[in-house]
């Protein structure tokens, strides 16, 4: 989205979020594996231009999240919480620098899309102020948009509204665009003469009209502007986001047998012809390449799945799992911080952590990489084409050379050279006819014990 005009997006996030009943600042609660403020910053970032965020005092963790998402965003602290216009003016130095378009968005409204912000901004062509409106199922608590002859003439906050105004169904969604030439002069006129004794950003509308500026409202859907104040609303927003993400990937060529059972993260990346069976969870940081199949009940996080790979059912890929092309990871196999090279297979009941599994190698059922000695983690290296027999333990640090063969049930503590056979288990002994002898001895013992008891 390119626009020759310069833009400054202000994200207001100084609220306490007391209704979340949480130790954590509201905007750090996540949907789709990403903090609320991260969603807003991502949308703002797509507009280009500069971003400034207004946070509350003692919200260093919010500042850190802002820096992580948008390193060049400016952070301002609103020392006292005295209303949305007061919060905007906490970013006065950024506004005073002068941008053509100034957008104000709320940090607790994570579902807003770049397209809508761009539409709002576009309305500045004919207006000094543009407000995003919507028609909520229940308008209680929202500012009402008073429109006359196509012009927005005022926004009346719920607490200040007359009965007639309260009956209006068109409401303020919270996002606003201001012409940079007039923004600061208008904002400086706002006072706190209202029911809440707050400096309302919404008063900018009537002030702009008083100066004969044009002010317009554009409309969007409720799902896009759901503000989050409670955990119930957080869960509702999560549901909206999940629907949106599923839709996006279905349209991009991903097959989902039962999309409503698949949970995605905002940063999940799926290539065309990926197939996802029911009940799969994608935590943050997952990339799946073309043609891979993620079978039912698998859990993936921080993982990369190569072309044509097969994962699950019931597989767990943890952060740092890197699967090459055509790798098979089967049921009850856990992979963490491990590179599994092309064509390698671990089909049943295994743990592969802090390791490299070479191309085409085969990891037998029940293989465990013992990566942790109680103090530190150690690496295991399995060479190309190696075969690890079932129920073996590889005690890290250890390596198994290319093409080597580890016998079933081995506990490998020493490096295995390439092409060697390692057997590390006690030898089996056979005692002919000993079974019946054993049985008769046992039953004799039982009779003795019974006689003693009688
Ligand atoms: C606001 C609007 C209302 C609109 C509604 C949409 C005003 C006066 N009212 O009401 O018209 O219908 O949003 O959800 O703007 N904030 C600060 N510092 C403050 C106050 C607020 O940073 O001093 C931030 C909050 O963190 C939040 C946003 O501004 O992100 C909105 O504040 P909030 O108190 O939730 O406003 P509402 O009463 O919901
Ligand atoms: Ca709110």
C-alpha cells in the first residue's frame, strides 16, 4: 500500500485494563499467539509512515513488546490517565514534527485491518477529520455518531448522551484520522468539561465542525473493531481472528478437512497444497512448506516443516524443530531444537532433542535422545543413512556416524563410527528346558506355603 502522503499512527495503550483481572497489562494479552498491541502495530506498520505508542507508567514490559514488534516506533508515557485526547497529546513531540495524515488507533482493538485504516486515511482527501464507525449489536458504552447531511457533527459519549442521542445506533469504533495541518490546534482546544472529567478525543469532531472543517464517518463491521476489556471479549476476538486466519489459508490453497478445529497463529505460514487434518494446533513461529501433511492432533510451535513432509497424527514439534523435505514424524514423536534432514523417518514414540538427524536415516520406535544430564543440554549427531534400532537411548553428547547401525535396545554412550554396528546391551542367554523346571519349582513352593498356613 503506497501513499505519497506521510503518516503518523498513534497507538493508545495507557489503559489499565482492570476488567481483565490480570497482573499483566491488557495489551500484552494475546490472540493468535501475538499480544493485542502486536496486532495493532502490524496493521499500522502496513500503512508505512511512523508509529508512536502511548503507554502507561510502569509499563516497561509493554514498551519492550513495542520495540520487539516495531523497533523504530517511538514510545511515550502518559503519566496520568486523563482521557483519550490527553493520551494523544502525550505524543505531542511526534505530532508536532508534522505528518500529512495522523491516525489514532487503540491498542485494545486488535482486529482492525490495514485496508480499513487505509480507507479511513483516504477519507482525509475531503475532510479534516475522519472517524471509523460501526453498528454494534449492543451500543451501550460506545460514543454515538451524530450525523447530519453526510457530515459527522459530534460524537456523544454514552455517559453524556441525551435519551435521543443514546437511541442512535451508529457508534464510534475508536479509530480516527486527522489532517496533520490542523490536528494539534484542534487537540489543544479539547477540555474536560464532561461526565467523566476526561479529555475526550471525540470532542475533536465538534471543534472541527465549529471551524467549518468537513468531518466524515466511514463504516466498518463490528468484528473488526471489537475492543477488548474482559477475558470474555478476549476469547470472542480470538474466535474472530481464528475464522479470519483459516479463511485466509483456505483461500491460499491449503486444505483443512475441519477448519473449525484447527488453531492458527497470526504468524503461521502455510504453503499451497499443505493438508491439515482435524485438531491441529499451530503455536507461534511455524512455517509449513508445499505439500506437507499435518495429521490429526498434532501440536507445532517454532517449527519448520519441509516440502512433502508428514507429521503426526499425535506429533509434537517444539521450537527449533527443522524438518527437511519428505521427513516423516509419526505418532507420539517429539522433536525439539533438532534438524531432521531430508527423507529421515521417526515414525513412532520417540524424543529427538538438541540433535541433527542425517538425511534418510531411520529412527526406530521408542528411541530417546538423552540430551539433558540434569545440569546442561548436550548435542547428538546422527549421520546420513544411519539406522537406530528400536528402544535405544543415545546419551548426549554423542554421535552416530553415517550409515552406522545401532542395535535395538542399545544405550549408546560412546561415539559410533560411520558404517559401524554398535550393540550396547547385555547378551541374551538361553537355558534349554528351564521353563518347565522353573514352573514345577514354583508350584512346589506354593504348596509348601499353603500347608504352612493351614
Ligand atoms: C472510547 C471512545 C468511544 C468509543 C470507544 C470505542 C473516547 C472519549 N471515547 O471509549 O467514543 O465508542 O472508545 O471502543 O475516546 N487510553 C489511554 N489513556 C487514557 C484513556 C484511554 O491511553 O487516559 C486508551 C486506552 O488504553 C484504550 C483507548 O485509549 O486503548 C480507549 O480508552 P477507553 O477508556 O477504553 O475508551 P472508551 O470509554 O471505551
Ligand atoms: Ca474501551
